[in-house]
C-alpha cells in the first residue's frame, strides 16, 4: 500500500513549526563572506568607467569583482550568450554588473553608494511591437501546419480577426534566489543553492571558474518555491557565490532581497497574439491562423522551448481541422524572461479559450455548447496540429460531468436572472479545459536516475535528481519505495538532491519530477526487492534485511529511466511530443462591480483526470495552488514599469498576488477515477502545471460578464483583467453603443 494514500508532505511539520532549513537558514561558518550585487541603472548601454576605489577602502569590503574575473563570463541553458556580469554592454535595467564581498551584509547599502558606474546609453527596445518592427528575434519557430488554412478561412461562414496581449508574471516564491559556496581542498567547491536544476548549477559553476564537473558538488535540500523561476535562473547566483569563494578561499553566501530578486530575475513571458478564425453557424471551428510573439527579454534563456510549448497548447481541448501556427520570441531590453508554471502553455491556451468565448458571444450562444461541440473526439476529430493523436481522451467526459456536478445549467439561468435585475453588478460563468502534454519537448531531458540504499536496520535512503520545492515530490518518491518494499513511509528518507549521488539530471520541471524520478526509484527498489525475495518471504522486513546483510547481499541499487516512444520532429513540426496528457475542466463564476471594475470570484468547480493519484491530498494542494496562482496572473498581477524601464511593481505593496480574501468562497475540487494511464508510474498523472491552465476560466468568465451589457459584441479584453482595465472597457464600450 502507501501509494494512493494521503501521506502528509515530508516537510509539513518542519514548515509549520519553522524548523525547515532554507539556504539563508544555514548557520554562518567561520570566515564566511556575503556577496552583494551592483546592478545597471540603464536598460541598454555601454559601460565606460567603473570607479570603485573608495569602496575598496571601506573596512568591511574584501573584494569587488567584474565579469572579467570569471574564467568564462557567458552562460545560457540553450544558447551560451548571457553575461554572468554585464561587461561592457548592459542589456536590461537592473542587470548585474559587479559583485561586492563584505564581512557583514549590513554594510552593503553604504558600500554601493561609494561605487560610480559610468554608462553610455544605447537606444532600447521595450515592446513586442518595437522588436517586431526592428526584426529583433531570439528565435523563430518552425510553424505547425495542418490542412489548408487559406482556402478554409475563405469558405468559412463567419470570421473573426483579433489581437490581444497577455502580461508577464512574477514568480513570487517566498525564498528568494540564494546560494552558498564552500571552498574545499584542491580547488574543489561545494555549492548549496535554491535551484530546480542542481546539475545546471554544477555545470555553470564549473564553466564559469574553469573547473571540471567532478570538482563541483551541487546540493539542493529544498526550495522555498521555484515555480520555474529557479530552473535556469538560479544558476548565475550560485556562480556569484562560487567566484567569491574561489577568489577569497572563504565560504561565500549570495542571497537576494525580494526587491532585488523582482528587479533582476526574469518572469513569465508576455505574449502578443494575432489571429483569424473561421467557423460555422453552430460555432464549429473551420480554420485558424495564428501568429504568436513572446517577449523573451534580453537573452535567450528558455524562450525557444517556452514558445514551442505555447504552440503545442494553442489547440487547448479543441479539434481545429485547418490550422497554421507561426511563432517568434522577441529580443528586447527587458529582464530575460524564463520558465513559469505552464511554460508557455497558459499563454497558448488563452488564445483558443478567448476565441471560444468570442464565438459564443458573436453567435449569441452559451460558451459551453460552443466548447463542447469543438472538443476533441474519442474516435475521430482527435489529431492535434502537430500530428499526435489524443489518446485516452477524457475531455468529453470531463466537460459533461463537470456540467452536471457544477449545476451549470441551473446557475446559468440564475445568472441571467441576476443580470436582468439591474444592481450595478454583472455576473458571468465560463468553463474552460486543459489537455496538458506531459514530457519535456526537448527529448534528451526525459530521463532520470535514482539511488536506493537500504541500511542494516531496515531504514531506507532514497536519492534522485528531483528537487523538493513544495510540490511534494519527496513524499511521492518515499511512497513509491515504501510501497515496493511493503513498509511504512516512516522508514524511508528522501535525501537532499546532490550531483555526487545523481548526475546528469534534468531540471525538476515540466511537471515530470515525480514521473521520471518515480519510475527510476521504482526500478531501483524493485531490483533490491527481488534479491530480498530470494531469501524467503516469511521473514519480517527488518529480519530479511539483516539476513541479506550477513549473507553479503547488496542492499543498494541504482537505476536509470528514460521515457519511451517520444519522436517529435522539430523540422516538420509533427510527431509524438508527449507521453500522455493530463486533462481537466473548470467552471468559474465571477461578479463585476460596474462602478469600480472590481471582479470577485464567487465559485470555482474543478474536475481533473490525474490517473491513479499517488497522493490525492498532495495533488489537491497542487490543483488549488496552481489555480490560485493563475487567477492572480489573469486578474491583479500587473507588472508596471516607468519610461526608463525601472520595475515599479517590485514589492508586495505594489504587485498584487491573490490573498486569503480573494479565495473563492466556494471551491470544489474533484478527480475522476481513471486507472488506464499505463504509460506512467503506478498509472498516475503529472499534476504540477496542468491546473494552472484552468485558471483561464476566471478570465473568460470576466470576459463573459462584461459582455452581458454589450450583447453580441466581442469584448477586447486583455490580460491581466485588472479593475482598471474592466472599468475602462465598460466606459469605452458604452460610448460605442
Ligand atoms: N508547487 C509548489 N508548492 N512550489 C513550486 O515551486 N512549482 C511548479 C509545480 N508545483 C511548484 C509547485 C512547477 S513550475 C513545476 S514544473 C512542478 O511543480 C515541478 O514539480 P513536479 O514535476 O515534481 O510536479
Ligand atoms: C517543458 C519544459 C522544459 C523544456 C521543454 C518543455 C524545460 C527546459 C527545456 C530545455 C530545452 C532545451 C535545453 C535545455 C532545457 O525544455 O524546463 O537545457 O537545451 O529546461 O516542453 O519545462
Ligand atoms: Mo516548471 S515552469 O516546468 O519549472
């Protein structure tokens, strides 16, 4: 047993009692120094002169370092082009330029004032439109094409053309970017960091300092949240600590404040989307032409893969017989945007869900019927724009079942009645869906390795490349091992992630941490179990372990897993990109105050197919957390910059994430029973990112509610749907009608 049970999160008690150790909780060791960062005061320019004489005389300063102090000053997960420290060109506001090593972090603000950096400004590009006009692209993707778009658009009885933008999003993890580096003998280094990708940290530190991979050990105990923001972008901060540690031969700690973190690091990609859709009288899609532009910021980072995932998820839950998706990532003078829960899928999915709402309004139909009619079929109408079949399709069932259990029909009528009686408030309801592709689209990343050690007392230590960021992967791994051995999870410890035990690992990302590492752990544990079974089945666990030890039978195992059957071909844009799909539907009801533009979520109902969940309690937490995070993205989380491109919304007082008061008073989460996902460990399904996409129902419900007062008119809503935007739309559209 134990797989399928609601075992509490392995850090539940230590989190609640404040005993969990995060990077900056590590005790300061003898001789340790703190590393501060000095950043750019312009968005684009050339460094002419740096005057640090006075700062170097400050009694607390042990050294100041520049890009040229690295063995190699460039990094990048996909393209090695980003300077660790800008030298001599700065490409975005608040880009790191210098590192200051001090005895006490309190002296940093004084020391910073003593440094003068003279930068000659270069004209900047800040918006997607400016980048497109200047043809500044990080990456242009090979298009996805199916059928004949031109011809079928022409013959469509109805056509809608549109442009809309969705904004970025700050990760707002509670633990900011943080690393500590300890110098060891013979130039070796031990790095502890808050990173989703310990292997990349190891590799980058080695490259940056001219070390070999075997001379760097990178360790991650846990993260105080990552959400994609510590997938690629944790590594440079580890390199900063490592540089200082190796130059001064002292332990060095680099920990950002919230303000610094928000200004320096990348965010979710803003997108601008141009589309033209053709459909018939029933609202059935005939043809869609789309051009996606993302704002990649100053450097490549993960932008090409994120753009690709947006393309993969543009179809959402719907069959589109004729489609052409073109996409490009723009290069701008903004912070380099990066992975964020959903990895482009929410932005892509928003296109089709927005279109669904518009078609319904245009045809004066309820949007559920339009969505249901277009939903991928079981036996036909089930091929995606990239040629993969939608296997094991639960979508029609998820739509119909949620329609029933959320009392959609009855509530729609009540909402209609409510809206007829003028109260200064309007309500809207909308159901959206997700069909989230599980697998890294970069095929080589779909691998993992695991080490399982059974100790002589029968307790077990498990090590994998998975990092625990709150999502509960450690708990799931412990359950898989305990289940294999038929023991309690209390006998199993999941150890800190370390590159010395698990090497060449993939980031804990793409929602596949538990899938990939779980499969590897299962294989390793099963090998040990088979050896123990040969000693007889009547012994207790502790006795059989003891016996094995005295019989000199190995009680440790290592296993490697790779996902079979992935064959997507980037060149032609066709193939099996994903191992399977995690699916779900959500209905959201909102109320908008027409006088203030403020929106309130009144009720949410979510229905998901998570296969045979390894831990339904943890999965439930993931679903609610992801939904709430998405709700923030589409409503209040607006990134605001001034003309020079200073981020003005750089703290919790100016950047509004959902709080307890924003929690929907009614929030129902249920899972369907589905034991058929045999392609994944214990027939489970990945959960981390898919429910984020369901938060789009908040946005489409708002779109619907605004439309109540402007019957038949398509509402040009952008994201986030802030109160300000909603009020502006009411005013603008009232004038037009
Ligand atoms: N849940 C918590 N509590 N904290 C996080 O940082 N990250 C999300 C998701 N859930 C995150 C989270 C993201 S972006 C991903 S890709 C997955 O967890 C990664 O973990 P998994 O693959 O083990 O699900
Ligand atoms: C989903 C993801 C990632 C992805 C593709 C996905 C991801 C990631 C990469 C990636 C791509 C190319 C590289 C690399 C990483 O691709 O997180 O090192 O060279 O890092 O579909 O989440
Ligand atoms: Mo998650 S955005 O794949 O780290």
